């Protein structure tokens, strides 16, 4: 991974770089474009390089820290500005010479196969520099930082020792050049419940595959729309029929997989945001195996399941000691028998089966042992403990927690 760490002077950039590279300490090379500081561990290989940084990089292997780009640029501008002649104002020639060396350095960085952590300073936040050389330094370093940030998978800002992630492209390229399919769990609905890695993946991909309901709703897309910039995303939508016709479902899964594979063949990564956690009754888990069995890479990002969010909303303890928790589908043909077992239960995939489920819970004398969550985590979340308050058409995105009697 290529990383860029930005910040002001003495903001903690070097400490952050060393922390990121700590796992590679034995093979790490630390390149300093200024005097090598005492805080660098003596066991780390160090090189001082104030000029021709690209040549130094070209001759190295293994993980690198470059500390820092700002000092290198300062040296470069000072060197080039010695050729400035005010009488003929040849500033344009100096700028072109600096840019040629910038291109060489960028190429060396892009072609470096191992990890690089580059440190640079933020410019342009203060007063306009009074001299041409200082303005040239500010401008050129600003342009260089922009180019680096476009190339790097990770960009961070360090202020007063506190790190903020600006960019974190966590995508892993397949060796065959094909794209990767990411199944991204986005939790039950609350944006604050989306795990950071899910956000990183959704921000990094250029294409989103969005599940939609029969009436055109795109709930997962609605959840992420406030935290992901969708302006640069290509969005394709897929309808997954809710039916007991297994052949119809399977045909649909194969069709979706075929369409996804055609996109992956172009080298484009695709992410599908999915409610809750993908490992629990997710449509993604039904079609993704067809993608994987066709030779494509499939990766899954876990998330917070809806029943965990529901338990939290009710302030319930799902398990303690030797207690058991059983997760059940309302479609389970043995649901009645399983509801009579010891331990607490979670009933999911309710849908149109809500009237029958209400009757079953009443028959088993469990109607007073339920906690019902509808649209948990969403703006219209509703929590109930009385089955009679549910209308028969409220089963979609509903789940029921059943206590031990």
C-alpha cells in the first residue's frame, strides 16, 4: 500500500508513519530528505537523500518511509531558483524543470512495488509568501501533494498528534486483472452502525450493485447515501423476487451473477451494500457463490445484525452464562418445535407470514414474551411488546425476540 501523511510542522507525522510501518521494522528503509533525527530507531536502515530522490527509490526494495516530501521540494526549489534571472524573468523555465523532476519522482513512486509511507506538509493555509521562490515552493508542493493523494491508497492528516483518515482505498487487486465483488454489510439502518471498513470499501469502488424491492425501493442505498459520495459512482440495480418458487429464485441468482461477472471482466470492482450482516439470511449469499465458482474473487465485509441492534434498543441481554440463542427463519417448517426449545430466540424473515406467526406465538403462550422491532435503526423504527398492535402487513423488516418462559 502507498500512503501519504499530511500535516503541519511537529504535528506528529513522523510518529504516525513509524507506527504504520512498525510491523515491517526489520525490513524497513527510512529515507530522510533532511537531517536524520535521533527518534529514529538505530535498528532501522536509514538513508539521507536531499537530491535525486527518484533515483534512490529506483534502487531500493522493501517497505519505505520518505520523510519528507516538503523538505525535498524545498531543496529542489532552492537549487533551481539559483538559475533565476530577474532581468529576463525565466520563471517559466524553472517551473518546467521542477515539473519534469516531479514527473520522474511520481513515476518512481507509482512503479514501486512495496509499501511506501510518504510524509509531506500542508501548504496554502497561511499568508501569501512574499517572494517568488517561496510562492513557487508553495504552489509546486501543493500540486505534488494533489498528485500523490490521487495515487495513494491511504491519505491521512495529522493535527496535534491526532490522525484523521482522508482516504482509505482498501481494495485488493486480483492478480488476473479482473474486478472483485464486495458484499458490504451496512447494518440495520443507523448510519452510525456502519463499520469503518464498509465505508472504506464503498468509498473506494466506482460501481455499486444495489438490491431493490418490487416497488422500486433501494433501502441499502438510502442508508449509505448520507455518508458516501454517490456523484462519481455508477449504480446498477437488481431485483430479487420474494417467492417460494426455488427455481425462479435460482434463475434470478444466476442472471444477477452473470451480469456481475461481465462487469468484473472489465477490471471494475463492484460493491453490493446489504442490510444487516451478510452472513445472516442475506440475498448476497445466494448469488455470490455463482460468481465465485466462475473464477472471480468475492470478499465480504461483516456488519452489525439487526437483532443485535434490536436487543440494544430494548436494553436486552441476549445471552449470559450457559444460555443459548437460536436464530430462526419464519419460513422454517419446524418453527413450532424449535420455539419450544430452551433459550431465547430470534425470529427473522417474517414478511407475509406475520399473521400465522402471531397465531403460533399465541398458541404456544409466548405472546407475553416477545419484543418486536420494526425497521430497527431506521428513522421510522418502532418497538413493541404487544403482538396485537401489529397489523398483518407489517412483517417486512420486522423481527421478534422471544424470551425464555
